[in-house]
C-alpha cells in the first residue's frame, strides 16, 4: 500500500506541477506528499524530480517512470472497475473524437454497435484532422493514429498502424521512382499541412535506426482523404496508412515505394485525461475498440 501511495503521489505532483496541488487533490498536507516522494526516490535509488520553491522539473528518469506509472495506475483502475462494476449499467454522454479519414472508416461504424450494447449511453462523435485538446474541449476520449506527442494524457494502444510511401503508376512513369528516402526532395510529395495531426514527418528506417523526414511539394492539405485522392490522380507521392490504401494497392491503382526503408508500425491509441475514476462508459468504449481491432482478421475484412 505504501508503494502504491508513493506512485500515486508522484504522478499527482508530476501532472499537477506542485506538491500543494497534489496534496489538495488527495486531501493531505503537502509535507505528506513530500515524504512519499522522498521515500520513493530513496527506494528506487534515483532522483525523479528537481524541486525548487518556484517549480518542479522531472529528471530524465522521472519522465520515463511517469509514463510507466500512469499506465500501471490506469490498468489497475480498469481491473478494479471490471470486478466492481458487476451488473452496473453504463449511462450518460460519451464525447469522443477521431481523425477524419480513420474515423469515418473505423470509428463511426463502431458507434452504433457500441450503443446497441449499452442503450443508456449517448455518443457524440467529432471527426477532425487537427489535434483536438480533449481536456479544454471536454472530450472523454480521443482515438489517435501514429506517434503520440508527450503529454499528461493517458494512452492505451488499441492496434498497430503501418504507413507506406505510395504513388500512382502514372506519377512514377512521369517522374521516376525514388531509390532512397534522401531522393524524396526531388519529387512532388503530398503532405499534411502544419495544422494537422502529423507532427514529426515521414518515418523511415535507415541504417538500422528510425529517422523522420519532412518532404515538401507544391500541394499540402489538412485532410488526409484529399491527399489520398490527389495521390490517386498521379499528383505526387503520399505517406499513407495501410488501412487507407490496401484496396488501391491490390487493384494496382497505387504502388508502394521505398519498402526496404519502411519503419516499424506505430500505433492506434485511445487517449483520455488523467482521472482518478474513469467513467464506466469510457472504459467500456476503450475495451470495445480494443476487442474489435486486436484481430488482424478485422483489418483484412475492412480492406
């Protein structure tokens, strides 16, 4: 119990930014929180945070430990809820958001199925390719595809997501085929605009390490579906997820490029605010998506 309290206090201080705020949330004195952090650092033998009168800063070890602690606490809450919920029915309003293209194909079809299982839940689905601020815009959960930026939000990996460079045969006949990622600067690349969710660029594995490039071209757009359509029209090279282009690859409308440099899959995640008690409707929604998407058969059927 002492170890769990230490971890909870550490997460509270790290996410709220001060001993006072964490102590207020737990209903104890700041000195109690400070002693728990000291005991945790002594037990681990590492410094997790640097505390001054003005601010608290996580060390490198503290940042890494925070991610693991948030995941452990989330899993523990879900485990307890699955046992204690028993016959309790989920109810209330569930506000969720997802990227537009992926949301249309793979989130929207799940909503009616979920509501059929939980008729007392009302769902509002927002589809947008911008990174929605789920805390300040009052969303319960977001589905996000790709690498996640560092944040205080909690994430649960739902499935793998693989991305490939693709182009239409007409474009390759006209402009040629790049032999390495370094040659992309010579080509028209169809990229997401800066206000969309792609923040790190296109990922490739070069000399055994994953590297990110930011190709350029004359066309960019905040809507991934538009990039897909431009790619089909032969206007350039795009970096798209397999769930979006599998059918076009099978039909020969698109071809893959730079396969030898393809990066390992990243993830499809459910992201939600750090909460002491995750509402049952949110937990059930996340479990529903994980169960639906965990099997490769789902993605083959969808394609």
